[in-house]
């Protein structure tokens, strides 16, 4: 039994599961080959070797000597750290945008409230002015209607009084004639 060859995409998903979450596809050769760097430690500009130069050279040699799975794990840790760092930056930006949005919202609320108050005051002034104008235009008509009502009621009262006096006079005449 020969083991079936894994698809490269599936291999990448197993090695870099976080990359699959973001739809990233890492291009990896079939087999990662590490080409060791020269084992010569670079010297400083004045041809003297410092402890830092020796340590840097030793680190490069040790990294080059790591097995393939260690290189992949190292690359994964680096990408994870980059992802965490990017996520922290995005969180900071989101907090800043949320704060700016809240400030903008408060500012707009205040401006809208004051604008609505100004509009309401303008409408009230316009209505008050229109009511005063209509009152002055219809004042003579209102006075005429009141005067007409007064005269009509006065005329009706006078007519009723005359009618009552005529009836009283007739009643008195009849009473006087009957008593005679």
C-alpha cells in the first residue's frame, strides 16, 4: 500500500490553520529546502570581530541547521504574532472610530435639537403674526356681527314689549267692558 499524496492546499491548511480562516493561500514548494548561509561571520567595518558579530553568526548557523518542521513552526509563530499585532491595531482603530462616532452623534443631536427649536420658534412667530393680522382684518366684521346681534335682540325685545302692551291693553278693555 502506497499512501495517497496529499493535496498541497490541504497540507497548507494543516500547517497554517489561521491562514485558512482569512482565505490566505500560502505558496509553498513541495519540499522546503533550507540553503545554509556561509559559515563565515561577517566582521565589523574595522575588521575586528565583536561578541555581537559572533552571536549573530552563531544564531544564523543555528537557524540554518534547524529541521524543516522547526522552520515551519517558526514561520507560523511569526505569522501568528503578526496577526495578533494587526488585530490589536484594528481594535485600537475601532475604539477610536467608536469614540469619534459617539462625539459626532452627540454633536449632531445637539445641532438638530437647536435647529428644531429655531424652526418651532419661527413657525410660532409666523402663526402669531398671521393671527394678529386676521384679527385686525376681521375686527370690523366681528364688531358688525356683534352690533347686528345687539340690534336684532333689542328690536326683538322691543317688538315683544309692544306686543305685550297691546295684549295687555286689549285685555284691560275687555275686562272693563265686561265689568260694565
